[in-house]
């Protein structure tokens, strides 16, 4: 073999060695390529947002406050309306009493209005007592009042007084209620009761 042929053979052998080395390295590179890409893609993903804080339970509604009674206000007991001197129809006597209770309650002057016969009233300190005695009554005509304001008027006169727990008289006055214009006869009891309630509010 000539020198030239030997040189060619050496070159071919060297090329074969290089090709074999490349073939051994290529699979490792191919295997590493996708894993590296996966790692890069995984690192490129944004971090998951933190979970929102748990909602706080709504506070329970407050219980409604109980009405507070002013201890400084007196309590008053309303006795049944008496009618010793005048014959008063039962419906008028009942209407007088119920309207008195209602109108005195509306004044806000008393922490409690006690009915006649209510034994719990004895537990009230400084209990006042309202006494009413009918001294005059004239039952008019609702029909006549529709014709004239002179005839047909209904009126009632009552002596009213208030005493304290010891029986001392704190207030007394003759009060009159009238119905001169339109309205039923029983309306005289409402007018009377409103007058009494106003007087008690101003005087006690």
C-alpha cells in the first residue's frame, strides 16, 4: 500500500470515529431537550392565586330593647266614675271610664295607669288616685243638633280630684264636657276625658 492510500485510510478511520461519537451523544441531547423544555414551561407558569379569606359570619341581630319606664313618673289609678246625685245611663258611665283610661295614657305623664280593682296597683310606690263624681248630665238630641246649635246639646259635669297614697288631695276641679254640634251623644264623654287628661298633665 502506498503512502497516499495509507493517508486516505487514516482519514476514513477518523471520520468513522467522529460519526460514532456523534451518534452516542445525540440520543442524550434528544432525551434532555423535552425535559428541559418541560421544566422551562413549568417555571413559566404563574403561581396560583392565594385562596380568599373565609367570610366572617354576620353578627346576630341585637334583641329589641325593652321599653324603659321612667321611674320618676308617678302611677295613677283611675276609679270607676260615680254618679250619686245624677242618674247616668250605663253606656255613658262606661264610655266615661274607658275614655279616661285611654286619654290619660296618651299624656305620657304617668308611668302606669291602673284600672279600678287591679290589685297590682298596690305595688306601685307613690300611687295617685283619680276620683270622678258626676254632678250634672243633660242628654240632648243628635237629630236636633243637625238643625240648630242651640237646642239638642248634650253636656256632662263631673267633679274630679286626685289624691296621693296618704289620701292628701293634690288636685280638684269641676270639669264639663259638651257636644254642641254634629256628633253622637256619647262623644261628650270623649271631650270630657280629653279635658281631664290635659288638666292632669298641666297640674301634676
